[in-house]
């Protein structure tokens, strides 16, 4: 089965609007953020700007998921350093099962792996985040990020979900498109 799906019933604004709104969000990040090796910040949805709160609340309502947490990835390669760490290694997320992704600056691909008999991960699927609709990704399976465009800051917002990918997709099968 696929490990990713687009939510067809939620439409994202033009990427330029998302980028403008992101600029208003950056000053709210705290210093701890820049010490995380994945440049990831676990964030209460209630601390986002109203614009991003509305997007995530719409996704929650549409999918029928209950969560108060989101994750913000923000890695300004030019400003901080020229290496991307953490999420580029194949891994499984342990604190959340599914992430619904709203890409802001996303010059990257998302890769899924299966475990081989010798335990090494084997690349099986690669997707690009859609710009028109949020993308649901199954992060309970082995995955990693592939940075394609190194000149851009990487900025994505993710709704953290704790229910399985298959449950969420099954309940919403008339609203999503598997990738
Ligand atoms: Fe991950």
C-alpha cells in the first residue's frame, strides 16, 4: 500500500501567500528550535498565527482527527549552516504516526523504505509534496527526506496525528487520493 495521500477536499492558497504568511510566523520561533538537529519544533497549534491555525483546523475537521500538536521544520541553509541533518537519514518517527504536510518552501522529496532481511533499508517509494493540497505521510514506516534544492530554506508545517495511516485513509477514502 502507498504511504502517502493528498487531501483533495482541502485546497491550499497560492504558494506566494503561504510564504508571506510564513514570514510572519518566523519571529514566534524560540531559540531552542535552532538547537534541534532536525531543525524541528514540536508546537501547539494554538501558538501558530491565525492563518496557519485555520489551515490545520480545517484539516483536522476534514479528516476527523484529534490532535493539538503540529511540527514546524525550518532550516535556513544560508543563515545557519550548509548541511541538512537528522531527517535525511532513514528513520521511523516514534512520537507521532502520521504527519499531514503543508509545504512552504519544500525543494525536497520524501522517500519510503522497507527493511531487507539483513535489516538495511531499501528505497521503495519517493514522493513530492503537492502544492495544491496537504499531503498525508505515513511516518510509522521507514522514511527520509531528500533535499533537492539546496539554495532554499526548507520550511514545512505538519499536523501531528497519532492514529494509523490506514485508519485515516480508510475513513476518508472518498476525500483523498493515494500517491
Ligand atoms: Fe521523520
